[in-house]
């Protein structure tokens, strides 16, 4: 959960609509802050984040599909609630791409 909380405090990492999103220097600075806060390297923080994001997307998809079926799937994954900020970010990113 520390990683999710650390990334949430660095919106430049996940907000594609930010004018600085593609600025590699600012991205690296943000990842450096995350890695320091979590106590790991930048490479390891990015790897862990990629894995967590993949799991979150999978569970989020199951929840959304279950809503159409009438019964809502409730994930028991430890980081699901902590990563709900990414649900909004992913929707915003979808709109920013169009």
C-alpha cells in the first residue's frame, strides 16, 4: 500500500492530461521520490507499480463486467481500494487520448 500511496502523491506519473506528463526529467524526479519513500530503486518501484496496475485493471474489469450481469464482484485484493484513484485517472486518460 505504501507504493500506491506514494504514486498517488505524484500525479505526473499517471495523469496523461498533465502538460508535464511527457517530461522525462519530471517523471524521473517523481519516480525518485516514490522509490525513496518506499525504500527501493526506481527500476524496482516501476516494476512493482506495473504489476500492481495490471492486477488493478484486471479486478476493475471484473467489477465492471459484473455490474452488467446484476451482481457486483467485490475484489479481496489487498490494494484494490488504495488504487481506486487510478480508476478516475484511467477514465480521464481515455478522454485525453481522443
